[in-house]
C-alpha cells in the first residue's frame, strides 16, 4: 500500500482524511481531464 510505504519512509502518520481520498483513486473523468490538461500545457 502506497500510504503505508510513505509512512515508513517519512516516519509520519498519513492523515486519515487524506488517506481515504488518496486510496480511492481518480474517477475516469478526472483522469481524462488531467490528461487533456497535460497535453494542453505541453503545446
């Protein structure tokens, strides 16, 4: 689990409210928007 790895590397606890959102992952539309934004920035 990425959050656990980050906790081990930093020695700090991953905030519970952020953990749920972080582990939930992006919805498909968010991934599309992100990819589109990246393409628009690079052109």
